[in-house]
C-alpha cells in the first residue's frame, strides 16, 4: 500500500525541462504495479518518451505523491478527473445515455483546434483507450463560471469527440488541458482494469456486452498516448500558446 506521506521525484534528463506533479488517487492492479510501478511511474515514463520527441529534446521532472489517507473519505478515480476539473469551472457532468460505459480503443475526431494541438494527423483523428461512464455534457465557459471572463471564451475549446462522448477533452489556452481517454494504458492494464470493474460490479456484463467484446479485440492495439502527452508537454512549455480557433 502506498503511503500518503511519501513524495517521490523522478529527475529530468535534460537541463531545459518542465515540472509535473502527479497526485495519485488510486493504485494499479498488483500485476501492473510489478511490471510498471504506480500510475505516477507510468505517466513519468510516457512523458519522458514525449520529451525525447520534442524539438529540441525537453526534460520532465515528475513529482509523485499518493494522496489517499489510510482512513477517511473517498477520492475520485482516474477516469473521473477530467469531469472534476471541468465541474470546478461550472461544466455540466452526466452519464453516457443509458448509463453505459465507453471502453476500449476508440477513434477521436479532432476539431480544428484539436488537429493543431496534435500536429495535424492525416485522417483528423487520434486513438485512445477509454474507460468511463460519466462525461462532460456542457464544457466550461464564461457562462458557467466567473473564473473564465467573457474575453477568454475565444481561448476555450473542445478538442475532440467520439461516437459516445461529445467532449473527449477541453483545452483552455494557458490554463487547462484535459483528456477523457487514458494516455498510459497498455494491453495488460486495459484488461486488468476492466477485470477490476467487473469484479466490483460497476461494469454490467449484459448491459455493456458490446463494449466488453470490443475491449477484448482492441486492447492490444497501439494508441496515441505519446502524441497526447506531447501536446500536453507543449502546453506546459508554452509552445502552443497562440493556438486559437480561426487563426
């Protein structure tokens, strides 16, 4: 069991680097933990790959802390964090119609801003593994919170959508970059995370049968986690600060 007082630092490999804080609110499946460490370790490895692809190469120093107390209240799980960040800015959150799960390797259609954030993929799509039931129904704006003045509405964008989820991620220039999909999942993690949710009864074998079948087929497929990590890295570094709609 991770300690809530432990802080770990994974050093950067380059002098020019960004710092990333990972607040862990959940633990990996024991087998995944043996293979790849904690969720913070997984993200550190992912972002270091993205750093090596940055031009010029960039470093990331990752500070990791597990923040769940041994005794106390519940903490949101991994797939809920986009919802919480957007809810804090007044966004409307709700379940996928029919309270179904979006699972498995999923194509995400990019908006014009999303295409620029992800360096204009030829087919206008990226692909990520999904594992969520709730979603952002109405993204944040100046109408949902006083924290986003009206003059900043031009800087707020939904960067992509899928067949089941209209808001796959929100980009607010210099403020926020969220993703509903999971950047760091690999085949074993997908299968084991589904197993954990089946055992807990949160995924219904009958109601979510179609998505479960899709997961079994697509869990091994390559996805664009490093591409998304690279876009978030450029966000941290300020490389894409001028990206706006209709520029």
